[in-house]
C-alpha cells in the first residue's frame, strides 16, 4: 500500500479552498461556537470552581459536538452529496459509533495500562503529593501515555472508517487497524505534527489576544469583551486545525482504502452543487 502524506495535504488544501463556503459554516457552528460558549460560561479546568461545576460534563458535550462536525467534514471531503442537513444527520449517527469505538479502545488498552501502573507503583501506594513522585513512577506513566498514543495513531483511521463505512464500533477499530498497516509511522508523524503546531499556535494566540484583553478590554476572564475576544480567537484556531485534521484523515483514508485494504461503503448522502 502506498500512501502519500504530501498528496493528502495537497488534496486537503485544495478542498478547503474550493469548498470554503461549505466548510466554514460547519467548522464555525460545530467548533467555534461550542468553544466560545465553553470558555465564557465555565471556570478554567483544574480550578476549584471547575470541581464544583458541571464543567467536565460540558467539556464532553463540546467534544461530541466537535466530533459531529469532524465526521461531517470527513463525509464532505469524501464526496458526500446532498443537502447539508442530511449530511449532518448522518454525521450525528456515525459520531455515536465513533464514541463507542473510543470507549472500546479505552477498554482494550486497560490491561496494558494496569501493567504499567503495577510497574510504576512497585507494590507501593499511588503518590498524592507531586513532590513525592519518584522518577520510576513518572517514567512508567510517561511510557504508558506514549504507548497509548502510538497505538491510537496506528488505528486512527477508524474515524473516517466509522464515518464512511457501515460498520459498528468493533468493526471501525478493526478497519482502522487494517488501514493503518504499514503506515503507522506516517500517521503518527502527521498527527503529532498537527497537534504540536496547533498547540503552539493556540498558545501564541492566547498570549497575544490575552495581552490585548488585559490592556484595554477588561481582562480575559469572566463575561468581558476581552474574554470574548480571546475565546473567539482560540475557537477560530481550533476550527482551522480540526478542519485540516478531518479532511487530511479523509484523504489518507481514500488512499489507504484504495490501496487494497478492502472495499469501502460510503453512505449515500448527496449534496447539491
């Protein structure tokens, strides 16, 4: 199987430019608006206020809404045709399959994580004081995270498979593993690059617009013009990178599925030009 990341990038760029009037409403509705609302109306994650609020539950809701948008973009980038509402309805249904796949993936990793936990603890107790964390415990935890991420990237094409094929949660994971055969390193490099670039850009945007908010817009916390400015800026960054990631996944999936990994059954969703 021959998969070209550069070709997928070229196709992604061309699609996003050509179909910007179609992509923008999806990205802004399913990424920007939820991100802005979450940042404005919930306390910062990890704070004492967040622990006493439904912030974590709302975060899961935001992530699910963003997943629906991502699935819709995958479908559109794969040639879905018809009313946008029909595509979004199909994306909602396939997002439920993807969520179940995420849960199943976590359960499959659980025994491996338990092994790392036993190695980290070495018969001791879980340290509650950060100052008491031993190098061995920290190394074991970091190793577990790295291994989990590598496995996830290896099977990551289960998302476009869940969006485009008539499979269940287990079938999507199996399909993702099958499609990722021989291209695990490419998938890992691509998604890590996207993640790191998006993280750096997001941090820079937060710093720049946070400084502007502090200087003349009433700060960047609470319901102020400054906090709205920062939330919109961060939401726009998230919208751009989720769109790139979703379309890249769709184009890589198209190459992998077309390279002999098996037939793909794309949902019959049509979009009028």
